[in-house]
C-alpha cells in the first residue's frame, strides 16, 4: 500500500489511526497478515487516540503530569547562534509510551486475557502468550529512538512507584542488552544517567507540587560492577548472560571462541542444566521492571533468556511480589517464520519512518544499472563478485566528497558469507583502491573462532577492546577506517550513522533467520539528525541479496531505484554550498551584511514590580456548575483549544488549587523563557485569580472555582494578561543600534536541505537556490534575468542573518528576511517576499525599515534599503498570473513598483 495522502511528513505530528500504513493487498492480508500487522495494534491505536483526545482520563496524577510534561509542554533549546529551538519527542515515541500507560492505568491489564480483548479479528489464541506476567512489545523502526522511549517508561515507573500509594510498578530496573555492542550503545546514554538530564525526561521541581528532579535518585550498576544497592532505586544495565547462573559462564576475551564475547552468546535452546541466580541483583530487592533492548532475541519460551525472566518473576512471587512489567523494544519483533510477536502493542514501521525522514531512504540500482552486473565464472570470490564490489566502491566514491563538505565521513559496509571471503574482500579493497589502503576494518571470526582485525592477528583482551572501540568510532574523523567488511554484526547493535553504501555478497537464505529490515538497519540511522533533508543509503549486491532486500516491499517500503555507476549523479542529500570551484567570481558575488546590536532587549527586573492593580483585562464570567460538571476539570491550550490537562474528581479525591495555580505560573514563565521567577510569580497569579479575574473574591478551595478556571476564556485571560504585563515590564527598545560585526555570505558552510524544486544560481555564491514557496523561486529567477542585479543570496537560516523585533504578542522574536540583493558595490537591498500576510508582517517591515536606518546611520560604505514584494502584485507585474504582460524589465522597476509597500 502506498502511504495515505494525508500521512504527515513531520515525525512529531500526531498520527490519526486512519492514515497509518496497513497491508492493503487482499492476498497479503489473507495469507501474511500476521507477518505484516501486529494483531492488537489497530484497535489499540484507535483507543489510545481517543484517550489522548479526551485528556488522559482515569490515570494517576503522576502519569498525567508526566504525559503533559513530555508531550504538551514546550522544551526550549538554546542554539549556539543565540536562537531558541524546541525539543520534541517523535510521535512514535509518544504513542509507545502512551499505549503502555493506557494499558496499565486505564485498562488495568492484569494478564494476557485483558490484553487479548484488543484482538478484534480473533486471530490470537491465548496459548500464544506463554508468559504469566505483563509483557508489552514495542515495535519501532531502527533509528526512530527506542532508547528515548525506554528512558521515558523507566522514569514513569519510577515516579509512579514513588508517588502513587497503591502503585504496583517498580523503582528497580533490569535493562538488558543482547550483546556487548548494544550494551556499549546503551551505556553511552545511561552512564551518569545522562539521558535523563540531557532530554526533558524529568519535570522541573515544583511541577504540580512535586520535586521531580530532586526525587529522582537512582544508582546505575553496569555488568558485574554492582555497587551497594540504593533503597531509592537501581538500574542494572547488563547483557543477558550476566543473568544466567554460574553454570553458564559469561563470555570472556580468553575464551577459545571469543566471538561470543564480542557479539554475545546465542541464547541457549535447552535449559536442563541451567537455572537462574540473579545473585546481587535480585537478592535484596522486592520489585523489578525488565526492559529489553533489541528484544527479538526472546521470542522463544525454550530459550534460556526467556526462562531467566520467568525465574525472576517466580522468585519475586516467593517474596509476595511479582515482576511488575516487562517492556521489549525492537525494530523486528518477529519469530523465525516471520510472524510478529502477538504481544506487540505499538508499531512504528519502517515505511512510516522513511516517509517522515526519520531514517535514510534505501536506494537500489535501477534495471539498466543492474543489467551491467554479473557473477563471473571464477573460484576467486573477489573475481566472481567483482562487479558488485566495484559498483559499491563507485557509489561510495561519489558521495564521499559530498558528505566531506558537511564535515562527515561516508562509510562503506560490505557483508560476506564467511570469514575467508571476508578477508579476501578486505585485501581486495586495500590493494585495488588507494583510498582504502590501511582503511578497512575487518570483523569476523577466523577458523579458531577468534575475532580479529586480520586473519593473522591473535585475539587478546586488549586487541578485542581495541576492536570494539574502533568499530564504535568509525564515524569519527579520528578513525582511519572508511570501510568495514564483516560476516557478523548484522542483526543488531552496530548502528553507526555514516554508512552510505551497503554491498551484500551473502545469499541470505531463509534458514539464516535474518530479516531484510535488519540488513538495511545497519545503514538507516541518519547522519544529520535534525535536518529536514532526505538522506540516502545505496544498497547494491548479488541478485540473491537484492531479491532478499526487495522482499521488504511487502511491508509497504517503496525502494527507490536510481541509475548507478560511473557518470551518474551521487545518491546523496541535496547540499547548498558556496560554489568556489564553479568558475564564479566569488569576490564580486559576495555580499557583506552588518550585524547590529539588538534594539529589543529584556531587562530582568524583579517581578515584584508587577502591579496587579494596573493590569488591563476583561473580567471573566463566574459560572455555577453542578456537582457532576465540577468533577471534570479540563484545561485547554489557549491558541489551539486542545485539551492539555484534565483532572477528574471522584468524590473521594480533592484537587489542590496550588497545582492549578502552579500550572499557570509555570506555563507563563516557560512561554516567556524566564527561568528563575516561579516563587515571585506564583503568589501574584494566585492573588489575581482569587481577587481580580472574576471581578470578585473567589474561594480557591471551592471545586466550582477550579471548574471555572478550566474554561478557555479564563485560562486565556490569565496567560495573556500576565504575559503582556511581564513583557511591558521587562522589554524595551534601546533607542539605538551599532554595528558590532558582519556576515559574509561566502563564509557560509555547506548544509543539507530537503530535496525540492530549485534553480541553478549564476548570480549567487550559492550553487542552488531552493525556496520555501513558489514565489521565492520565481523571484530568484527574476533576479537571475534582470540586468541591474550584480548578485543576490537567499537568506537561508545557515546564513544567520536575523533581526530582532517585538512580535504581536509582545515577545522578543527573530525576523529572518528572504533575500539580499546587491545592485552595486555601494547599495544592497533586503527583500521580503510574502504570499498571505500575517499579523506580524507589519511589525517585521517596520523593524526592517529601522534596521536599514540604523545601518545607514553608522555605516558609510554600503547603503541598505528594503523592498516588500507581495505575491499577487508580483505575479501580475511579471505576467505569472497568466493574464498580464511582464512590466518588470529591471530590478529598479520592481523597486519603483513596490515603493508603496515601504511606507
């Protein structure tokens, strides 16, 4: 099925259940539905969607606060250039977390029968769920942020256990990795509990009356380094082999087969001589949540891994407790026959991740390119598959300089069928292609079972540690390696970002139990996270390999086909760069932009100066609600009217007005980016609500008052009144501005943009001009053809030319004009192009006029002026409307025609 026409491209936007991917082909649905769609997911998506829209009813205060904090509260991020961004979790992460909380608190799942009520097709017999504890499987495409999802669920369990009196969750966590590679990756995020402080996992102290950050006191224990247990909570980060008893020793570097040390020993199918002794991990604790990363390893109840967790549950039951929860996260929760684990409760498939540019787009050679490839009749592996290796190198060579412009190193990844051929390919790369001399990292087991950098090296502990480090750091410029050749490291764990080309020289027969998404997964992680531009990974290989990869199309993934080989375009992101080598006169085309000191500044005066008697606002009506109406307290976003906070009273529970007042105070401060004034603002908001908002004194302890505060008009009045007053108190115009620096367009570093319509620029230092609208491209084409323009530049965000101004809400904001146009060495225009005008546009143009005046008053070399170009008039004057003649022969004509817009 092609993606729904309304499927959003933003990974942050809420996905409606009716636009999600599903197997549309009737044949596939009848024969392979269980391999394509988790049976519980369609119904759960709909139920969670409704639950979310209703404001998370019937959950604990702890869960509601966390959900609102994570997914509805702005989280500003200061950028190096002084601008403020906003951190948002992906919707895939949000939906996974919401679904777990929905099942635990709203549905109150106790066993598999509660879970199976969501099997509306009736295809899952209860016997398929063998565990006797709560186990939820979360399916998320590689690169879509499984670790962040794990961190949120861990924090939720911790705080729920700490703050909710009847909680059956836990403050102790066993976080399991299948092998040392995954463990290393998790350790990067969990060491020092870094992920909990760098991401907005923990609410600010004071949120809803609790000290979240101060109360989050966990001790991290990694592998065998188990220190004293913390009564407040513990995280045991380990691979599964540390959970086995002493009869199943953990792999070490000194083992005869050291492969198990590096990749992790395959979980055993028989457990007759193996029990489970958690030792120090379980001896002194009475509660536990298990979180499995890459959890497709635990699909079989015969495996020791599965039995180990079962024994944890049984040991806890002996203490009068039980395993609180098991959460498995994986991109491929599938059995060996391809069927998806029936316990899967949330699904963000690869097809959706690719559509939303969360991961790279896989690109395969088109038919003409593939027809040029053949397997030679040779017993020499590299001769037999030389065409495929050479094409992979060619594709890698084409994209390497493109990524190098952006400060990234492209990596080639070759997969072979055995260790002998692995060495042969590595030697072929090093001796045939100069750039791979001493730049190929080989990871495999030799005939002795040793993992080595080459066939002749002897495995040792130091060498293996070095190899682990090298494989994890291959993205870095400090690493000499540009290619990696391997038999192993395929299913999971080795997830570097810079793989741009995959060459598959393996048959990938069904018995290998390797899935195509696992194969592609090694190259799917984005090199440029945060960028909106598409990224690509080229996939080439033998016919058997390509057929195997293309089988993923049954899951909705549309694999792009492109011409590959010498003379074709590189499969690389669209890059905007200064075209130094394009024969352009960069000195002539360059534009220098003055950087002024800001006019709009915020002076952080004491908010005690805020006089409530001077506030201007419309008194809100105070309604008398029935007892039934008072039980539902609903808070809505003042701009979108979306439900953001709901409190339901059941007669036995009373809502503390302090949490409501705190909600208003915190939101006001966060919107204004004030971070140290809560203690001052809170009492002022309380006094305002109590004495002024409704034109009379109201009792804050009265549930009727809280119900009135949930009305959009009352909430809006509180927010807008205080924000306007605080802005008026703290923001002022300095009255002057001075030049403090300058920006030269030629110094802008290359950057990635979304693959979109563009024009080749001749009068700009940039190689291409892309526009945010059709008008911008038309305007750039106009600048290219008129004779009186020396040069111009699209003011991309990366140029970093912005002008501070005070927006319609009274906040300090940044205005980024669209174009800079140089008509001579002594005059430059700043141009704003506009389709539909918004409320801020007059304020921006007024500020731009002032900016030009300030520059001209302090800078005598170049005069700056501005032009405001609206689309309707521009289309009419250029004949772009299809009815008029072109009346603009020069840029001067445009300036004259749009002079009125300057006044």
